């Protein structure tokens, strides 16, 4: 995989994860993302994606162990998830 393909894959994965969390009706955990969104990734890889999305303000973690994530209001508005 070349650099362009790698960046494209990372962007697609990030978008799929944020959309999954945004339109889910309950907290999302690393295992949920592993089971329903990504295939062939490790739990640590998913944690990195979630950490990046949290730092960017798209999701917020609950600080518990295991940590659950919800979309921020910004994300709901961006993707039209507000009722």
C-alpha cells in the first residue's frame, strides 16, 4: 500500500467510525467498533482512532473503564443527527 492509499484508508476508517458513533443510540466501546466497523484491526488501533476523534472534538469519552464514547453536539449537527 502506498502513502496515498494509506492516507485514503485512514480517512475512510475515521469517517466510518465517526458516522457509526454518531448514529448509534447508545455509548460505543472499542469492541463495538471492532465488531461492526473495522475488520482486521487491533483494539489498540481502534483506541488510537477514538483518541484522535476525541482530541478533534468529534466524540467524547466517559472516562470509565472500559471507556464509552458518544458524539459531541458539533458532530451531531455536522452529520444531521439532531432530531
